[in-house]
C-alpha cells in the first residue's frame, strides 16, 4: 500500500494533536509562543544599525563561543530562527 504525502502529513498532524491533548497543551497557545519567540528574535535582526553596546548585548545573547582557526571561523550559537 502506498501512502501519499498528504496522507502522511495528515497522520503526523493527527498524532501530534493527540499527543498535545494527552499532555493538556493548548495548540493555539503553542502557536502564540512560537510567534512571540520569532518576534523576540527578529527585534535583534538589524544588528548593523545598532550601537556598539547593543551589538555586544545581542552577540552575547545568541553566540555561545567563537573559535578562530587559520582559515576559518566557527560560531557556536545559543539560538537562532531555525526550527521555530
């Protein structure tokens, strides 16, 4: 039996909804929380136009560690917009 992508998506959403109900989590609240987090992160998005002190605060809030090598720089982030 071949399951279409739409059927699979519906099945996943249905399972997620049931799990949230079991955990007594209101899905509309969960969506609001994601939007709040997204807006919070976007307020710092225009970092180039911020003062040096604001830039420092933003970097400290989102960057855990910067590793400088001879040819590359690695940035270990605390959080970003991915996965929201």
